[in-house]
């Protein structure tokens, strides 16, 4: 299950997964995606390692660095909201 987190002005949507266990560690995937005329640009960063597991399309290195900072600065929130079943939006 992926939960919405935020949408940026360039159309990039940020979503995060449920918590899953891998090698005894609680993990979350944070997914960045925007539509293009040819499909999608996509990047997925795995918590808690901050490993990029998917990078498809035309996101620049500068955008990727920004995404890494977002994930690092918001990691506590991703875990909190994943445990709560996503953000509670009205």
C-alpha cells in the first residue's frame, strides 16, 4: 500500500509505503513520481538505508539530492504515518 504525502509544483508526487520487515529491520519505500509526455519519471528511496532502489526517467542529480534530503529530514514522519495507516487528510 502506498500513501500520499505531498505534491510539488513540478507535478512530482511523493508517496510512502507501509512498514515491511527485511532482514529483521523495519523498512519503508518513499516514492517520487511525475508524469511526462513519455510516461513517468520515478525514484524510490528505501528507509532506513536511504538506498535508491528505482531511478527511471529524467530526474536530474540535483533533484535526486533534494529527494534524499526530504527522505532524511522526514524519516521520522514517514515511520509515524506508516504506523498510523497514512496521513489523515480531510
